[in-house]
């Protein structure tokens, strides 16, 4: 037996090794409102709901009431009419999975699909969130990815529209996309989807609760309508654990058409236990994040959200202007909402360019954690650039001057240094280990756990004595490897990296 005080001391010590969740130095994953009162309110709501099972809102009536009120808040914010109904889910991924599952069931019902018939397509820009790749893999839907303009990160409406057809179960557009903060052309695509009788999902997981309150005249304001005000939008996801400032574990999925939404549900009364009737993927589930999100939306109201969002708009505009003024860097496209993607300025002479991954690592030296995003090749062969990603939150404003100063100094520190050669790093790494070259050619050779672990060890990514403060160390070499190696091999190595963190 361990005394509660000792257990909690240990937890405090473990938490001290984490990246800082508050204060604006971690520019991804966390959404610090900067309002301690909201964190306290959320904690109290979590505590009140801790023993409840969200599985059964007929037994726990509180769940039905707070879920309905939370969904109604979202319906109001996203201009949903009486024909729109919704559900709280455990997060953006679950909302996206359910949007695909619903559309697939609706498509199957509509087309009279039977097992053995070809699977439907899901049409989306290459920038669509990875959750839709997961959905396609889980729900037997064929992903049909449409290239975006590499300089803006935006797909052309006509390219998406050209892919519509009777075998399309769902088109997905983002408001905005995670990688480049691009607002996809929602009205044009929705109009065509409506005419073609194809469902359209707006993934507003990250941007929804910020864009809805964005000051109309500020930079980063949406250039057009993107929610249920647009005819043809059949579903929309928005995460409360992002710009709803709730603890992790809550998102909403809204669906147009009550009968259509019923395809989201799963019910069975055919097993010997209690009848199972679920609108979401989980069975027993916590209602705590739901209650926290509900409490925060009640406390903030529309005016409170507007106030926090005004800060997002000011900080984002300052970062966009600040980065644009740094020689050798550029902002990708026109960020819509509170995110910025930073790329190398290819118009600058090579010796004046700033590599975004080296810059991101240098930012770490100034106490700011910026996310590295790999370059990628689209289906048409065009290349999307390596970028660094910043998610802006209300507290960003408190460290804004420091962030801008660090951005300039980090650029000065790495200007003219070339992007790391991932191919050379890979050749050195795999050659030394005797890994078969086939592993490089598409991952045809299945790597076992020990070989994968040995590769990670040779790369210095696991097995070294851990220095919590230093974290993983520079990430630019890791991203260079991710860019150079075939995706199946990278994916296998990343699985081993995360699994090793849990097991070894
Ligand atoms: C975060 C995000 C998701 C997935 O959400 P999780 O809450 O991380 O599961 C989906 N789409 C977009 C655009 C996102 O940014």
C-alpha cells in the first residue's frame, strides 16, 4: 500500500517532466484560455460527473440534459436549423470517424449496396486531417485525395467537384485545414455536392469554435460562409477540447437530417445482455469532459468566446506579419483562423533561406515548442513543402513579444543552412544495421519489433539515457528521415518508437 500523499507526489513529479500545458510556450496540442477561473470551473464539473456513466442517459438524466444544451449551443453557433441534430463525442477523431460511418451507411441505403459490391469513395483534399485516413481504413471506404496548390495549401473547388459521382459516399472539406490553416472552398463544393446528391462534411474540428467568433474585419477572418448556413453541408465536426477550452475528451458532430443522422447509431438487442444502443463508438464512457465543456460554454457565452477570439486574431496577425518580415521564411497561403504554417522562402537566395525544421529546433532553444510538419508528395507528383506549425491560443498574446523576438533570432541562427539530407541519414543508419534494401523499397519486408528497435537505437531515438528537460532533442533529423524513407517503413518505425516508450 502506498499513501495517497506519496502517490500524488509521484504524479506531480511525473507531470513536471511534461511539456508545459499553460503559458503559451507549447504551440500545439494545448489550448490555454489563460483564464484560471475556467480551468477551475472545468475541474469542478469533472469532479461532479466523475462517477457517472455516459453510456446510458436514461439512467443518468443529467447527461441527456447537458448534452442537449451543449449541442444546442453548437447548433446556434454554426447556424444550424431545426433539421440539424447532434451528438457529443470523445474528440475530433471520433467525430470524423462517425461522420464517415454515417455517410457510408446512408450511401449504402441509398444505392442498395450489398456485400461484395465495390466500396464507395471518400473525396477530400490531401490536407484533410489524418482522422479521415483512419476512417477510410476502418470503414472500408476508398480515399480519393485531391491535390492542393502547394503555394497556398488550398484545393481548387473545380478539382473536388470533378471527382463527384454516384460512388462517392462523402466529400470532406476543412474549415480550416490543420497543416496549412487553409479554408477550403466550402460554398462551391457544397453547391455541387447538393446538386449531385452527395453528402458533404465540414471538418471544423480545430477551427470551428474560433472562426465562429472571429472579428469580421480582422486578418484570418473566413472569406466565405463555411457552416450550416451553406446549403449542401450535411455534417460538421467541431472540437470543444480545442478552442472550446475544455479538458481533452469532447467534440461535437452535427448532422443535417434526422433520418440521415440515425445511420450514425448502432443498436443491437440480439445478444444475451442489455440492449446496446450507442450514438458514438464507445460503450461506457466518461461524461466529465462533456460536463466541463458545457460549464465553459455557459460561463463564456457568445461574448466570452468573442473576447478570447479577438486575442487569437491579434496574435495570429502579429505572427503572420512578424514571420513574413523575417528574411528567408514565408507564411504558407492565407491562414484562416488561429494557426500559422511557416515554410522556407524559395524566392530568397539559397544562402539567405531559412529551413523551417532547423528554425523550429532553434525555437526550442528559445523556449518555444513549434511543431515540425514533413514535406510530402501529392498524387499528381507535386510536392508540399516542409513546414513548421504554430497553434495560437489566447495566452499567446502574453508571450507575443518574446515569441516574435525568438522567431527572428532563431532564423538568424540557422539562415543559409540547408535542409538535412534524409537520404544520407537513412543510408548511414540502415547500412550499418544490415537492414535489407527491400525495407527501403516500400516496406515490403515486414520489420520485426527488435529490428525496428535497433534502427531507432542506432538513430539515437530510443535507449539513450533520458534527459527529460532535453526531450527528444533536435527533431529536424527525424523529420528528414520521415521525408526520405517510404511511408510504410516510417509508419512501422514510428509505431515501434511509441510502443517502446510504453514497453521498454
Ligand atoms: C485535431 C483535429 C482533428 C482530430 O481531432 P482529435 O481531437 O485530435 O482526435 C480533426 N480534424 C482537424 C482539422 C483537427 O485539427
